[in-house]
C-alpha cells in the first residue's frame, strides 16, 4: 500500500507521509526524562494527537506509556467522583490489556474499588510502585472537560502528588503527565467565554512551559516531499515546492498536508509552483472544520473579530502583548502570530484570505440588491487589471460623490477587496503581503492564470509620501521580477484634486496609478 498525505486523525509513519520531527521530539523527550508535567496546547489540527502517539511508539521501551483520551466520555463520567474514578480505572485497564502488559499491573485497575479522588491517588501510588518502568500518562482532548469542576479537582490531585515527590520519591506517582488540547489548562483564566463566568485558579500551575515549535519548516517539508518523490517519481523541484508551500501555510501542519494531498489526488500530481497556487485556491474555498471553527470564533467573540478586522482588512499595525486575553486567545488558536518585530500578523496567507472572504461576504450580503452589471475584465484568458482599477475608481466616485454617508479610511481596502473578489473568483486569488502592511500602505498580490499582479493600496499623506509609495512599489516589483504594478491611493482630503488614471514610469518600472 502506497503511503498518502493524511489530514484526518493522527498520522502513522507506516501509512502516511510525515515530516521528520526528530528535533521537536527530542525537546519533548527531554521534558519527559526530567519528569515534567506539561500541556501540548496548540490550535486545531496542529499535530497534537500525532505527537502523543509518537511518544507511545518511540518511548514504550523506556517508559510504561499510557495513551488516553477524554473525547467522547460524556457527562456521565463527571456526575460524581465515583463515576469519574471508575471511568479512569477502566480506561487504564483497557490500555494495559490491549498492550499485553504485566497482568499484575492490569489487575490493580481491573480490581480498583476506589470511589473518590483520594482513593484514586492511593491506587496510582500502588500502581506506579509496582511498575518496573516509570509511568507516563498522555491525555488527549483535555479541553473537552476543562469546564468541569471534577476534572479540575482531578488535576489538583495530580498536582498534589507531583509536589509530594520531593518527600515520597519519583515512583509515588506518574513520572510524567502530558495533556493535549487547544486550551492551555495551565492558564484557564485566559479562555474567553461568551458568558460572564471565568475560572481564575488553575490546578495545573505546576506544569512546565511547552515552547516546542510544531510548525513545519521548509527543510522539513522538503524531507517529506523527498520521501514522496522516492515513491512516485514526479521530477518536482523539491526545494522550490517546499518553499512555495511554506509561503502560503507558514508551516501550519494541516495546511501543509492539505496542499500536498490536493496536488497528489486532485490536481493530477501537478508538483509545480502553479500547482501549489491552484491547491491553495482549492483549499481556501474548501469548507472544513478548521476554517469553520475560526470564523465561528469571530462570531462568538466581538473583541476578537474587531482585532482580526483591524489587522486583516484595515492593515493596522498592532504590537503583540501576550498578557492581552484577546491576543492570547487568537494566538492560541493560531489565527495570529507575533513577527520578529513583535507585531501581530495573521498566521498565514491561507488564513488571511479565508478571513478576508468572511468580511467580504458580510459586506456583500449587506449590499444585496445594489450589484450592477459589470464589463468583461478578462480578454484571451488574461485579466485586464487596468480596466478593473479604472472601473472601481468610477464606481467609487459615483457612489460617494453626493453621498451623505461619510467615507471612512478603513472602508477603502474592504471595498476594493469586495469589488475584486467576484472578478477573479474561481480562476484567480489574492493575498496581502505581510511585510508591506501598515496604516499607510498594503501590497496585494493577485494571481490570475499564469500572471501575477501587484497592487499597492495606499492612504494619501501628501506628495512626499506618495513618492515614497512609488519607490516602495517599484522596489517590491523588483523583488518579484515584475516590470509593472498598480497603485490605488485613497485621498480623503477635503480639497483633493481629481486625477485621471494613468501609466507612469518610475525607477524603471511601469506603474498604473488611480486616485480615489
């Protein structure tokens, strides 16, 4: 059976193409070796479950590893301490039985009569002292139970036994406990809730910080593609393709595997830069639980929506503050990241367009009934960007020439994206270049067919800044090997002078300028 790219459930190296995770696994192994308790809290579909199974596969010779999951337990497991203890004991007994471990160890849990957390604590001590190996427990999907007080009491019991190791010895309890989930139960107070209630005291404050980088870097993607190439022999340029995949995904594990899977199974193995772009477009318009969860969070948390709108649509520059609960929440779900300058950025290009599409859809729905017949912007398979910008400028002048509704600066970019989306929808796509985003300018890269268009969206701040904008656009065109670009300037000054859209030469580049 040939291996495949997997985007559902955990990955198995025998069945799936996977990145070589030796470096990050080494860091996890060191945490376990020193007896740390910690939480692998990462966004959805970020490889948490795969990592837990990797601990079980690779360390079972050295430790007695007991992988467990709280997913699907149901409310009945938390109605009382007796019910929870019974459920926990049966989970361990089943694991030991399926792994054919020492029957004496299995019998401890099969015959467990504990009815309280205190009784469970004693059973854990008896079990760990009988085991010939240090016991490592991994519990997946813990945030499914993090709102339950009984679960928090269970963590408190584990914390107390952890602290008692100084007096009772390391074999008094589990050697290491690894929890996995989206939320970090070490910081439950940071979980934003639509209701007023918040829990401020976490019983997991003994946990070590988990700072392992779980994103896939270009060289790791290249290794995975090399394994694939050894099997399929497509002749791809592995380095170029891995870098292109990283450009759109920023190494988000699910997105990396998703692009590879789309190319392999849906795009006739088109392992080219164009193939990656087409896979990106297919993924952006795909409905999946990751995107649904992300947009649902925007609906549920207005402050989060305000932050994402400011960054994604307005191009606002926001300094990252880990102590801000809204930013921490967005970072926990990997909607945003902190760049090298401590500024907030949308995590990756794919998320950027999904979020922009979400805001554009809101705007479009609000304006239903106002759409007009538009000219054909495509000729011989080529997008006429000059016509697109000219028509957009005409519509803006018509719409706001005598409007009593004030036109706000932040609306300009969203209006253009709303105008552009149906023009390129289904054939092209766009993304915002993160390195050029600030309050005054934002570079939009549009791909359509085999051609790439760079459009700079700029707020008028005077002629000196306008000239600087031309310099910046010309420089950016040079980095992409392009000879022409487009400049839209939104002029909100009261005494602005109307100007015709026109082509101009600047620093060896042709720039089509439109002032609105």
